[in-house]
C-alpha cells in the first residue's frame, strides 16, 4: 500500500500556490481589498442597510478572482474535459480542498459563499447527466461564462431533510396554447437568489406525501411573474444570500422541466457524495489551520516567563485535535480514492456511509478546533483580529446544511445495522 500523494498532484499543488502568490494575493492587497478578510470583514462584506445582502464590490472581487483562475486554467479543474476542465477526481479535489482551507482566510478560497479559485460545479454535472441538449447548451455555457446563475429550491419552511413531504405543487396547465406547468409553493434557504437568473425548483407532480417518486424539478427564470423573494434570513455568519421565496401561480413551459418527470429527487441527490467529501476535506483543512496556529502561538506566548506551550493544559487538547485530524485525513483520502474506482451510481450503494462518516465528523471537528484556538489565544482569539470566530461561525452551518449530522449518522447506522447498503438483510 502506498499512501504517498501522486507526484503529479504534488506538482499541481505547487503550481496552484505559485498562481495564488502571483495573481490572487496581489489582487487581495490592492485598493484596500484586505478589508474583506481582516477584522472589518463582516462589515465590509455585508450591506446591513440593504437587507444584509453581500455588497456588490465584495462579489465583484470574488468574480475577478474566478476570472483570473479560469484564464490560468485552474478554475474548471474538476469539470470534464469537454467543458474545459481536467476531469479532476475525488481524491485530487479532496486534497486540493484541504490544502486550500489549511492556508487560512484569503481571496484564493473563501467558503462562506463557496468561493474558490478551484471551483466546485454541482449544477454543471447535473446538467450534463440530466439536462436536455438545449439545456446543456444554454446553462452550461452560460454558467461557465458567468452569465447565468442557478439557485436551488428544495428546502421549505416546514420541510428540510423530509423533502418527500414538500408542499410545493406543480400541475399541468396550457396557457396561450402552450403546454406547461403551474407552480405554487414556498421555498427556504434558496441560496444566491439575489443574483440568480434561474431557480431549480422542486415540486410534487404526482403521488402522495412521503413518496420518493413524484417530485419534479423545473428551471424557473427568476423574473417569472409570481416568483417573489419574501425575505433574506439573517444568519450566524453574515452577509446573507439565503431567502424565503414564494411561487404563486408561476407558469413555465414544458421545456423548463429539468430531468425526468416525477424523478426529481434522484437528481437532487446526484451530487451529494462529491459535495460531502469535498466539504469534509475543507473542514479538515480549516481544523488543521486552527491547530497549527494554536501551536505556533503557544510557542511564542510567554506568560510568567515560559512558553505557554509547556503547559499540559494547552498541549493535551491540541494533541487530541491533531490526532483526530490525522486519522480523518486518512479516511477522507481513502474514501475519495475508492469513489474514483467505481461508477457514480455505485457510490450510493457501497460507500455512502463512509462519505457520511467523513463529512459529519469533519464538520464537528472544525468547530471544536476553532473553539480551542480561541481558548489558546485568549482574548485576542475571541476578537475579530483572528479568523477563528469566522471559521467557527461559517463551518457551524455545515453540521446542519450539508445533510445534518443526525441524518448522516442515520445513514451510517443503516449500513452498520444492515438496513441498507451491501450488508442489507
């Protein structure tokens, strides 16, 4: 067994770092862009008088960083080659994501809004696998050219993980001689609606509450009459781009249907494993950053004339966190490597429990590491002059949003006790 990273992956990380040093760090340093990353970051990013939305200049800076990364050949790395990517696999993406997050906060990688110079494109892959030729031509090209943006309307005010009980309905209706669908309902946490051109809206089209079949996805233009952002929900980490959106007598033609009729739920779940393993790697990287910064500070700080690091009360909690990081790193990389060895549909059947193990534990670990970093750093760790409060507030959401840790533990239990998976009785 060889646990060394492939030499070409190590070389890629070096080239990525060189690009960041040459192109992205200077961009961050110019025109007081540092305000988005230092102690002013929450104020600089948030238009508090404008509903708490991201400031336009903040999002413009992120877009410029993406454009530079795209020009340099890094941004589309994970995409298939036909879309200008390099078909980066799960192992490579996990290592890259961990590497980026372990570098701390910066314009190169800010996961508060899923920004990175090495992009993640769940909708592009969904469009490739489920879209019609016309949808692929329009939305893949438009998304990669930064002209189109698709938000995701699955969760509802009364239904989160229980998506099969959604109340949004779509019924067939002909308008002006054109066959289509009328959609009525409300969606929650529809991230990115303030800049979205379309919303992938999931609605029940047949069946009864609780049925996995009978849900359909529609690509609804956000300017369609009846689509209304009711409010943007202020969150633990601001700015917010997470609204409650109502759909009232919204009509779309048949060609707006995304994927097969009544089969929208498999579409919604199609990218969950790739997202979860990559997000787990990011949380691991951020946890490692917190541990390493704490160790460095403890060696430099000298209360009562001695290194703070000499105290076992400082050492032992960081030892435990470092040990968990090391063990989790091996599980993430092993799981990502195994995902690369099988067709995508097989991951759900054979590895879904391992992906959930990685994700829920990484999300919990980074919160513990950020909290410990605050404690080790004392008062300055609690301040916004250090990044730990930002890391904690951001990553805390992933214990809920990327499939709550309870839902993921339930998946692990299903495999462990034989209710699902390869050992199902």
